[in-house]
C-alpha cells in the first residue's frame, strides 16, 4: 500500500504555519506540526482532510526539542519528505538599533536562524538516507523568510539580519543537497495578515492603499501556503535555491 509523503511544519499553531500545514494535508501529505504551543486546531483541520496529523510541542531553538521532534516523526510516520522552516519571531520590543539588547538579538537569531539551520541539517541527513533507498521520491526543504531579508527596518534590526541569514541558508542548502535530488526554496512573504502584523494594521492599510504594493491588498496566510504547496508537489523540480516572492509585487521597486 502506498503511503503518503510526510511534511514537518514548524511554527504551525497559527498564522502562516497553520495555513501551510492544512494546505499540505489537502495535497495528500501527512503532517507533523512543531510549535512552542499546542497546535490542536491545526492538527484537527489537517485530519479533516483525511490525512494523518500530529502536533509536537517544542522550541526549534533547542537542540533536544529538535531531536525529539524528529524522533516522533520517525516513530509515527517512518519518513520525511518535506520540511517547512516557518517558525519565527519578531523582537519583543521594536528598539532602535542604537538601543537594541543582546538578549533580544540572541532570542531572535536562535529561533529564526540557528534553530532552522540545524533542524535542516538533521532533516537533510535523514532525507539523504531515504534517497538511497527511494531515489525517485520527491523531497524538499522550504524556508520562510521575509521581505525583511533585504528591506532595512532600523527598529527591528535583529529580525532583518535573521531573515537575511535564512536567505543565504537557502542558497547553501540548495547547493549542497542538489546531488541528492532535494529541492530547497525560499518563500519571501510581504505584508501578511497575522498576529505579528496586527499591531501595525493601520500603518500598512494606508501604505498599501497608497501603492506600496502593486497588488493593493494585504497578503493572507493562504497565499504563502499555495506557493509552498507548489514546491511540495514538485512543480519546480528543475529549480532549486529559488526565491518565491509572495508580497504583492513589493520587490519590484517601482519608480
């Protein structure tokens, strides 16, 4: 009997991660969701598609939690075909870079960059082993970065630096894993309606209305999820290291 491919989605309790997990379930992936809080709603929605889904409570910044999460995925499913590094945080306080603290910097970098980097390392080694036995199966790693990878916001410098690092990590893993048929992609969301952006809604309502983005609407988590699904299906098999801008055209830099 053919088994479903398996995806691990980090930061999947809500927002973009939840939309990604549910969309992957709709394209017949079994799904594991790793988050610092219980992802019961996401798991229930994924199961409603008829696919298997589990929630794992853990912090991607902690090596023991990463190892435990992968052990659980192996125990439950016995394979991994797609990793979505979505977990990420903004600074607790938007502080000018002249005033930002080491504590804030370390927290953001550990969760947004260091944790996903070493989770990818562990998953890549597992995928390479799986590739030896089933070389024709499609496997991919998808990093969720941000327009902040190249857009300077001096009131949240640590976030921008972390996302720029995610962008380079995508290129590094793409170069290293291509020989094993593992695609690596970067999703670069723009202004997406989530809890992270709720506090600046009025600001961005105005900017979008004035033409900040050629497509004059807020992005939704489902917009990012659709792009992730295309990669997970293997629609872009001759591409790797690609940046997929899900930003309403913000990256066009129109004069």
